[in-house]
C-alpha cells in the first residue's frame, strides 16, 4: 500500500524539556515527546466517547491474535501495546535547538517562604529553545478506522500547539510551541469514536482517567507597563536583590543574566510565579471548601497528587503583548459543583474588568499583575459552558474541532501573532 510521511517543523515558544535518567535535558528525546502526545490523544479519545486504557495500570491492553486489534483500545491501537506495534514511527531532529540557561542543574527562583532554614521556591531547569522537526512514517494499510485515528492524532498535535504544550514538565511551563510548516491533515467528517461523553455524566465525579470534555483551556494576555516589567515580581526581586528570606546555606539562585537570556528568546519563566500567586495569595481568599492539595498537587507521603492545572511560561506576541496558558481538568474525586466553584473563581480572577470605556484593569489588580502589566485579553475555552469565549458547545466532536482550529471568539478569530527573539 506504500508509505506515508509527514514532517512538521516546530518552533518552541517556551523551552522544551525531555530529560534522561539523571534528570538532565541534554538533547530532545522521542520518548518524552511520544509520552505527552499519547497522553493527550488518550484525553481526546475519552472525551469523544472512545476507550483509552491506562498503559501503566493493571487493565492495560495486550494484543492477542485470536481476538484481533478490535479488542485494543484506540490509544493502544495507534501507539502500540504488548504484542502490537504502533501504527507509525517517529523520528526527531533537534539539531535546530540550543540550550537556554545551560548549567549542570536547575537554578532557584525563590518563593519567599522557608523550609527547614532553606529558601523555598522552584528550580528553573536548563532546557532547549529553537526549531525541531518530527517525522511520522507509517505504512498505509487501507484500514479506514486506522486512517481516521491517525488524522485525529495529528489533530491532537494541533490542539497541543494551540492550547497546551509538548514534552515533559509541560504543566510546569515548558514545551509551548507553534508549527512552522508541514502539519497537514484532514479530520473525519464524523466522530470516529462513537458518542462524546459529557463533562459531568457521572454524578460521583469524572472517570479516574481524564477526558477532553472535563477540561478548560485559557490564554491570558498582558501588556507590560515598562521595559523591565519582569523585575517587578517579588520572586525576581528576592533573587536580584540577594535578600535571602531564610537563614542557612546559600543556594544557586537565578541571576539577572539568566533572566535576560530567557527574555532574548522571547519568553520568561512565569509559570511558578503565577502558581505561587494562585495557591498562596488568591486561593485562600476564594473561601472554598476544596483542599488546595486537591487542585494544586501535593508531595506529602501517600497523599502524592499531580496538579490539576497546567500553567505555561510566558511568551511574546505581536504589538507588545505577552501571553501564558492555563488549562485544567477536574480531579476524579472532586464533585462537579465544587470544581465549577473553583473554575468560576479562576475565570473571574483572570478576567479583565472594564470600569469605563477604553480602560481595563485586572480583577486581581492588587495581586499578580497590578504593578507589572495592563490586561490584554482572556481567551477561555470550556465544554458546554457559558464562559467559553466562542460559544456554548455541547457536542464533544464540535468542541474538539473548534480547539483544533484555534478559535478564540464567536466570530472565529484566530490567535494573536507570535514573535520570537529580542525586540
């Protein structure tokens, strides 16, 4: 039947990270990219009514010839399972990437809190910035279902480009990208997985594994008030002014040259600053009944939990604007009503407030952005929600296609232009 090749070229908007067994990102690894691509494909499949197993769980798929491929879930049929090869081969060319903030380990961005006499904070990791290409190669089988799955897979990559990120540590800011060329596909006319499931079909909460209709996706735009706007964040002030918040030994902190290296690439490590403000300044004022660990994650003993929301680093757009992304999915043991309470509060916190014609301020003007930037725009996408800036979409397949197309408003206006490098 011949071979099909597709070679999209991608450009990083925030540095991409894929680590080795020692936790270092010395090159781009196929496994890190495949892992995130499979995870989001599984999310899409479940949201569209299909079955995608947990490949790390006890009920993962295994291929048996007598039962055929129809017994495999859609994700395993595409990405492979025990006894079954994936439908495509992926090769990565990262020769167009270069390190950002090269060092043997991460550098500390302090939070202002102390932990056992040591400064708390986040380690900003050395990562890669530039262009890279992915080559998908597959043998044409003539199977209509497989062809539809591959087209949805490519659509999933486009969804990641528009709303999330690729690679490891994507929820921590890394891996936002745009397609330069070569990502050509055509989605099926109809949902190939059956009937889309709603975001709140289960009264006891969503399935333990996330589906697309359980997510919200947002782009937050801001216009810096001055050239060195990033120096106004208290976390940056701490490290630049060398005001150690704790007694004890010094750690390897970020310095101005490290920040400048990011800015010259057209990006800034904003993710932990946003997360710090949301968790410790905004969330306590929300006065909700949800444990913060349920939303923001925890690493305490047996209660280890991954964060329910991803926050990207910031990247430069056209016309002096900057943007970062937030996306999230309701935890499986959280009631729909309480999740909606959290999401509504987050939406309000990020939404610009028009006080009078031609003048906007942040609803959180005394918090994260007040002394740093003026509000640009909030783009909000959410299944079957009045908050969605395009429209209230109640069909999962239509919602997926809208996300793939990158729609932001009811008129279908696309995303703001992105620029790279120094201005």
